[in-house]
């Protein structure tokens, strides 16, 4: 796997997407098409320097575009594809996340946030993973059958604080989302777990 490549990266990073959920659960629950890693937007220059022998592209309006070395990516651009120049079969997808000094921020709605120390957890083999509640919130926007499978696999494994956070976040961002009826009933909560 490509994860050892990131061990020397001097900024926070974590596995995101479906692999984050499986690493959180400690088992592979379904096939995965790609490996997504999350870093913070403020560290994009550090990422380019760290992987200086890789070719980078950005996704804009659903299309791959060149990403020049001197360009700072701003919202809404958040997806980066990196390909090793030495071994073209090696590729990674990076998702830029937002943060304040001490909180992870949801780029789609600034009211949704989580303390940084809860946003990145340790999964299987001690690998850093994006909090499963955050991963599910991202998946909730444009669900596919695999997202519903992921939700069913993970919802009962979430601790009470993360379940409450996911419920409150869904109510803000997707108030009619069908997952709301499948989460255990909880008391009202703030978006800090």
C-alpha cells in the first residue's frame, strides 16, 4: 500500500473515504476503487514539496486540470490527483480539508465543525483515519448504493458522541436524509462531540 509513503509528511494527514471506514472497523467490508487521503488546505504547498517527484492535477467542475506549482488552491477546489513520475502505476487522491486553529470545518457549511483532536482517529494498524462520522457526512450528499452499505456497516460502531454529531450535522445539511431515521434517537446536541 502507498501509506508508508506519507509517514515522513510533517503535517496532519489521514485516510479518508471508504478505506477510512474499513480501517476504523478493522476489516475490509467491500472492494475499493481508490485510496483517498485527507490533508488540510493550508498544507498543500508542503504536500507538493514532500512529493516533489510526483505530477499533480486538480479537479475543477468534475474534470482533471493541470495544477501549477505556484497556484494555491482555494474553495471550492478540494480534490487533487498525484501520480508518481518514477512509477506511473502509483497514484493517490488527496482531499483538502478545512480547519481553524482547533477545529475541523465542513467546507460545505461552516456551521458544521468538530474539535481537531476528534476529527482524526487511529484505525487498524494505528493508521490515521478521518472520523467515520465526517466520512459519512460527505457521503450523505450524493449517496450511492455503496454509501448506503458503508452507513449500515459503520452506524452502530460509532460512539454516542459521533452518532449525535452525525445526526446534528445531517439535520443542518440534509434535513430530510433517510439515514436520520436509522440513527439511534439522541438528545439535541451541539456540533462539538
